[in-house]
C-alpha cells in the first residue's frame, strides 16, 4: 500500500500495524516513492546472511610475506624527524 507522507505521519500507528500484518508499506513525497516501512521480521529476513562492514574489512585479501615485512619495517621507522 502507498501512503502520502502527511498521511503516514498522521496515522503512523496504523502504518506500522499494516507493515507488520500486510507487508512493506511505501511512503511517497509529492507522488515519488521516498521510503518503505518494514516490519522488524521482514527487515531481519533481509539482513540474514549478509556480511557486515566488519566482515567485509576483515575478509579482504591476505597479505603476502613481502607486504607484511614492508609494513612491519615501515612501522619501526619514525614518520618524521624531530630536532630540538
């Protein structure tokens, strides 16, 4: 079902109830789809099995020995010289 934004605001409880009972509810602004209200159950179903940002970052390519060595060596070199 589609809801104009003003109606969605005025009848938010009804909007949430319909999302829970009937499925996703579309909210429009000036006739254009703007948002979709989902039940928590539908949202959880969409998220299940999808990697998080942390999973993506940790799942990157493995570093080879040369790159690991270069990173470790670089960490031991001061990044700027300090003179007093």
